[in-house]
C-alpha cells in the first residue's frame, strides 16, 4: 500500500542565505519550502511546522532547523526531534550542514555532496571540501540530536548558499540542488520507484 504521508526533507540550517538558496533550489526540483521555519534560532515548534507541512500544496517539503549555536538542546533540535517522531509526515532524509560550531560530537553521514556537486563517500567541511577522516563525521550546529534519532538518510553538505561562491544563489545553488535531488532519488529507490541497483554515481 502506498504511503500517502507528505515527504519531508530536513535541513540543519536556517539563516537568510540558506533560506534563499533552498527557495531557489526548491523551484528547480519542484519541491516546497516552509519558509517560516527559517531563522536563528528556529522560530516555530515542531507541531507548528507539522501543521504547515500538512497544508502545503505538494511535496517533497523542505524544512529548516537551526539552533544558532545554543548550548544543549535548542529550539532547532527540539523541533527536529518532534518532526522525526511525528507519524503524520514521512521524513525521507536530512541535509546535515557543516559549520565551525565548537563543542559538538558530530554525526556520521551516509554520503556527502562536495563543493563541486559530486556525491562522495566521506564527510565535508563548511566550504564543501572532502574530509580525509574515514569516520565520515559532519560537525555542525543542530546535528548532534540526530545521533539519538532514526532517519532514512543523512547527507553531509557544506554551508548552503555559500561554499566560497560555488553554491551562490546567482549560480542557482547547484550544490544544494544536487543534495536535494540525491535524497529524493534515494527515497524513490527505497520505495521501488527506481529499478536499477544504484540510484547515483559515487565518487570514491
């Protein structure tokens, strides 16, 4: 039986540049953005965001979550937990945004999209450069909560809309577009909409 719940992509960033980049990217891939979820920190509760998701015209729906460096579990992480645990929506994945946030443990990602839009079997840093460590840990704000939650896919990405200009809004945010498309393709593959073995080309 087909799951009729709206598909949701969570993004662990919410500043004005990320919001603009995600709005541009969403238009290109025919997705929706809950623009009101943007802010430093996240201005809405999880329940408020779910209500907006359920009233969206179509999916997939992109939600931004940001703690603005809050020590401990801030508003962004609280809303993220509520969204992942809500049974009325279906989280298809998370874009874990790398930053220079201090005192975080980091989270292991499944893959990352680097500053050139390539899918890599590694973590990336804020500027979208592939990290040398084999642990595939992304370090950033609003990500550590994901250690305690189950989501289908965790994709690492550099600072959305930035990455030294390579993901600039004037360039139509190609790195962000690639990362969002990857999550959608992975979900299509998981639910059987795509028949071939590998839904993307991985750079080793």
